[in-house]
C-alpha cells in the first residue's frame, strides 16, 4: 500500500487528507466512498508514510521479533480452508470466524479471527482487520481477501489463498531443509570459535606478553577479538539487535532504503536467484488465479503486484501495467522489462494469440516453480564451497594466531 496526500475542497475550505491506496485511483475511490469526507478532490500526490503509521510499524516489528506470536502456516492454511468451506455453505461470516477462533489452538489465529468477528459486528470489512495484522499474515492475505470481498466470491478467494500459502509453505520447508546442514555447521563452528577466543586465547595471552616482541597480525586480531568479546560482549550483541530493528523499521517505512536493499539482494549470487524465482513464481500463481476468475488483466496485475515484497520487481510490474494502459499487449509490455525469460514470454505470447492466456500463465507459473525447486535442490552444493572457505579461514586465523609467536620464539632461541 502507498500513501497519498489528497487535497479536497470541503464546505468552502481546502483540506489535506492522507489515505492509503494501491494507486492514485484507489485512493480517490476510497475518499469518494467515505462518508467522512464529502467534497471536491483538487489534487492527489504520493507522500511518505505518516509518523503515526511509522510508529505503529515500529511497535509491530518489536512485537513480531520479541514475542511468541508467529504465523503458523499449517494452522493458517487450515483456518482459511475452514472459513472458505463455511462461507460457501452460506453460514454467516461472523459465526464462521467465531467458530474457527474457538476451535483453534493457535494464539495468533484465535486473536485475529475474534478481532475479525468483532469488526464484522461493527460494520467493518474483513480486509480492514487483516490489514492490522499484515506484519504477521503478509500482504498476500490482505490482497486476496480484498479481491474476494470486492468480487463477491470470498469463499473462492479464501480457497485460492490457502492453495497459494500451501505452495509458499512447501517452498519454505524445502529452503529450510536445504539450509539446515550449512547453518548447523557454521553455527557450531562459530560457537566453537567464540569459546576458543574467550577461554583458550586468554591462556596464551600471558605467554605472548612475555615475548616482548611485536606480535604477528593474526595474533593481534585474536587478542583484539578476545578483548572485545570479554569486555564488550553484551554491548556487541545489543548493537547487532539495534541494527537489525533499525533495518526492519527503515525497510518497512522508507521507500528509498527498501529499494536499494532489495536491489542489493537481487544482485547477490545465491540469494538473488532464490528471491527472483520465488517471487515471480508466486506472482504468476496469483495472476493465474485472478485471470481464471475473469478479473480484467490490469486489475489482476495490480493485485498480483501487491503481493510482491521486492521493490525492484514491483517497479517493473508497474512499468508493465503502464505499457498495457498505453495500448500494448502483455507480451509487448513484458519484453520491455528484464523480468521473464524467453521461454515464458513465448508461452504468454502463444496464450494471447490463441485466447487461452490463463492456461499459459498457469504453465508459466509451473515453469518458475520448477526453476525455484531446482535452485533450492542445488543450494547446498552452491553454499558448500563458501562454507568451507569460512571454516578454513577461521581455523587458519586461530592456528596462525597461536602458533606463529611460538615459532618466532623458537627461531629466536636457536639464533
């Protein structure tokens, strides 16, 4: 969601209001449909997130990282499937939400669904409550529920949402499985190195001090690390935590910072392709579901773009939407941007010519999912050389730092 400063003339006075919206048209529609603001819209311009919203995001970041509330994907998928079935069975939304909340053992889902039921009782939409929990459930859930409410097919939208989240969970599990061995190995090595620095190196410190000679660089590094860990350990950990929180805050609230960081991630050798293929696979999956439901292409692209978290990819999709609005076909617009490969472009072009775009989009989505699966399956092989280089570097630093001064002392004694 973007923020827009809307200037309106209301009761003869000019007022400025800041509203959220996916685009300018959405922001104008929001203010026109509001009973609170009745006037003539004079100007609409994109603006930064209000300070109150930034503080709200900051609080959510703190809660998300230091509380036990985490999205349990299997539980969330199950809840979406139940809500979809109850909605399609024409059971009232409020009763369905309360029933699922009472029977759920997950605290986040229980809290969210009770809050949704309360909101429905107060005349609010399901989307508005999910927006409050966007930091937990993600943008995709809000976008799909909003689509369901706007089209009147909430049950089908919830079912599609469950399918998409199942795909996301499958990808998450594959990625976690692929990363488990490298992370455990590096974690164990890092812990061992820290213990050696804090408890073993000090034993050699007195010996090094008695040499009264200039110590080699590896030894100086070890002694510097030992001093920092033993005297400033908690402060160092605190600094890393603060940096992490500031990063997440800026990533959520500062568009320029988010764009630069997302651009940096896409350029990384191993992480970049994972982000690109997983994002495009998810985007194509949502776009396929929307076009199959008969949603116009532009609207489908805008909604599917809303689920992308990478700002660079979102900018490209916005450019594609702009090209289509100027009269180009989807294939022509896609060729203007380095987003999809030639195989996918040929699929989409064939789909547009034959009139079965939704089928070709589904094939393209499956293609990108397979590409992502291949990357995840080989990620262990790609990371292993880096992991061995890091471990080798730590061992070499430790060995040289301890034994070089002793070798120098032995050489001096022989001389």
